[in-house]
C-alpha cells in the first residue's frame, strides 16, 4: 500500500516518520528548505519516549509521487485553498483521502466570511 502525506509540518512529519519506521511506503510532500532538510537529515522527533529518527521519502512535486492508495492531508485549514488544486496527481480511482486539519472549517462560519480561515471565500 502506498501513502502520501501532503504537509510535512509537525503532524504530517510525525505521522510520516512513524509510518516509515514501521516499514510503510510513505512519501511526504514538502516545499523549499523544509523538503531539503527532510531529504538531508530525515525527520527527528524528541519526546518523552526518547528520540525518533526516520527517513521517509520526500518530494515537492505530487506528479513525481503519482497516485497513492491513501493520501493524508495534514495542512492547516487556511493552506488548503492553495494546496488542493495541486493534489490531482496523487489521486487514483480508489484513493482514500483523510484530512488531518486544524483551523476553523468553512462550514462553521455559515453566513460569515473570515478571510484568514477561508481566503477569497473559496
């Protein structure tokens, strides 16, 4: 089974590191210096149970990952507007998409617009 995690911040990188350590085929989608750092140093998490170091695959272009069985979307709600249109190459006919988002969802705002949460009302 192939997994991709779009958003390699605290939540996405941690889940990706755990999955990689468990032997899962997982690729993190990250950009810029964040991607370069993960590619060079892997993901390091220090916690009460010690330090976790894992080296999941990392890419900055969804087309280089291709369709996956499961896509985890781990970006803040306000980042989804820019990210969503780029995710097409990760989706196959049977891809399961799981969102791990924080931020206030658009439907919570009902009749109000909050630009910081839903830029442009998208």
